[in-house]
C-alpha cells in the first residue's frame, strides 16, 4: 500500500454548524472536497495516529463511497483501528454508544439528519469526541480554521474495503472492524427498560406502528419492536433504508410523516405510533387521535422516567434548548431538580451530562435523550414512552391530559420559513436585534412585551460563553416568542419562529394550539415584519 500526500486548495464555506458540515451531495462529491474537510478534522484533533475511530452513517446517497475515502485517509494518517457499521450503517445514537463502549477516541458520523437524501439532495459529516457527543465549539472552530488553510491531505492507494462481512481486516497498518450496527445498541436498551412489561402490553392487544421513513432506524426498530418485543410483523413501516429515503423527507413531524398521522387519527388507528428521522436521533410520538409535541414529550418523560428500571432512582436534572417550551421546567421544579436552558445543538448538553448535573435532555426539534449516550435518541424515546404506557396502563391521550391537569399546559408551535433569501433573512434578524432594547413595554395587538433580548449561554461546568443564540421576546401573561436562523439547511436560510403560551391547570387545556397562539403569532409578525420582508404568506412547516 502506497501513502499519498495530495496537494489541495481550501474550499470556502466548510464551517461546521450545530451538527457538523451539511451541503448538497454534489458539493461533497467534488474532487477533494470531502478529503479536505476530513483532513481538517484530523489536523484539528492533533492527528489520528494510534487512535481508534468509529465510522458510520445513515445510508443516504454517497454514504458508502464517503466511508471508503475516510478509511483510506484514516489509515494514511496512522489510525490504529476503525470500527465501522455493517454496510456503512450506524444510527447517530448507536455510533455514540459504540464510541463510549469501545472507548474510542472519536467518531465520524455521515448524515444530514432529517434533510432529504439523494444525489440532488443533502449530505453531511460531523465529528464526535471521545464522550460520544458532538464536538464542542472549541473543536469545530479549530476545524473551520484548518479548512481555511489546508494545503495537503493524506490518503492511500488501495482498493475498497468489504463493508458487508463482519470481522477484522487490514487496511495498511490499520485494522478495520465491521460490526453489527444494531447489536450493541439493542443490548443497551435492554438494560434501561422493562422489556417484559412492554412485551406483555403488546401481547395484551396494544397496537403500534413505527415509521422508519426508509432511514437508518428500520433495522433497529425491526429488531427491537418486532423481534424482541413481539409487535406483529409489519408494525415497522418503511423499514428498509434507501439512499434517497424512498424519495421522502426523513423528518418525523406531522407534515412529512402525514400518512402515519392520518393512520393514528383514524377511528381504527393504532393505540401508539412513532417515527424517527434519517440518522435515528429524532422522534415523533403519537397516540390514538393525538399528537405529542416534542416539548410536551420531554416534560412527560421527565415526570415519568422513574417508571423505567434504568431511571428507577429518579433523575439528577433536566436540560432543554432555549427554544423548547418551559413545560419541563415545571416538572423539574416539582421534582426539586435543576433545569438548564442551553443553546440549540446537542453538543451544549455534553458538559452537563458528563458532570452528572442532568439525566434527561431535549430539543423542540423532536430530539430527546438521556445520559445513556451523548446524542439525542429517537428509539430510546419510543421505548421509554412504551415503558410508561405499560406501567401506567393509560393511553397517550390520558397521560397528556393528566400531565396538563397537574402542571398546566404550554401551548407551543414552531413555524419554519424555509429557503428564504439569505441576505433578506440576515438583514431581518440584524434589524430586529438592533431594536430589542426599545421593544420592552411596547404593545402589538393584544400582546404587551415584558422583555426582549439576545440569548447568551454561560456553561455552568466549564465557564464558556456562547453568544448570539437566538432572539427572545417575552410577553406579559406568560407568552413567549423566539426567532433564530437555523443551521441545518443547505439552501438559502431557514427562519424559525417559536411560539408559546402557558395555561394554568385550572384553565382551558383543550384549545387547538394554533388558535391558542394566534395573538402571539400576529404580534411577532408585526414586530419582525417577517411576512412583509420575505414575501411569504404562511410558514412552510408548522409543528
């Protein structure tokens, strides 16, 4: 095997976002593009000589080819071992678990999460550190710096590795270990949940459906829900991973998973339904006739986690991203544990989890997880819900109503304006940011602003500070709005508007959320001039 040192020129825009680098697939397929970014990762972490790396992805178009490139580069850069999911597949939480279980030095996860896949769609790559979680800003900043100055990358002249056969093989001096992508993850789930209770509930007639959306969780859900827990064959829908996700959009929300929503809203629908996204770290939870918002799901899981064996001693605390509703705050207060508000991006939970300050974490964008890994975990959330249902012997709707009657209800919705002209979006946010100091006390329609600010986060563990993490507008009476630009798209800009209003336990808890939030939505549009400046008459997606 010959090690090659290839000269290269930096590519502009290789700045990792909250979940790594995401671009159009054809961008990643440009000669040298992936190589420059991977070498920049290696350079930023002081090389990979003698190190062990976990490598895998969600199976989207270019996944297998990219893994072959990464393996050749890892070998050329002196890595000792690469642990790779069979067929190049690893869900993001399974990759995090492997990094932790095998005490690897880090991992490269190939995914653009919930974004569409295909040669004309999206691709992504992110680096996770030795705790199994996404690289913190200190490392992603170094990676970006390396991308701007890189002049050479290392690779080797060798044929592709067999990604299908389990076991070890050599690539130069590096051992490539092909592993079952499901086995270690499934074993971990059995330590956390009461599989006997869930199995008995399903055997007793409880019906469920899980939509894998032709993404990576198909094999995981089939192994756990059907093979181990006894759900009838066919309970897992769209369970075969496809490079283009069956030409679908692997985002588990009521818009992109509409067939599942329609199924569960029907009178003869299943008792429980769920979906996960491209790389398996997000989830959507439904019950017969009811959709559970991610914010409510986090709060319900926090209030009931002790019913699962892995959390029988209770939770140390809970953390949520700033745009997520304050529903879990009320649970934490009742339990007498801390609740932390962090910026969007799972990497901000890592220090809290490692320090034992929190047990559960969640983001409003359908991500929930715990200290079992350092990523959000879609199937974990599904299994915890099933465990709770099995113990409480209530329906999803009954659990929600009981929760709201105990803690009150945080009416909540996210409005996404996608593929907005980047300059228009940037100017809108800059102008609104400049006006924040003068908004306090102003009234827009029926909503009077109590406070408006730009969110900054002070990490209580390492003291680091992250500025400019979203605009917050708080209204008198308990309403709130958040505006931020998303870093997960690959075309134009996505403006996300988060709306929230609290209703006390004795109040009206059964209003349609968009109706309950209409006054706040109207006020935010007047404050930001969003529709006027973007030309949009409505959000592209409302969840």
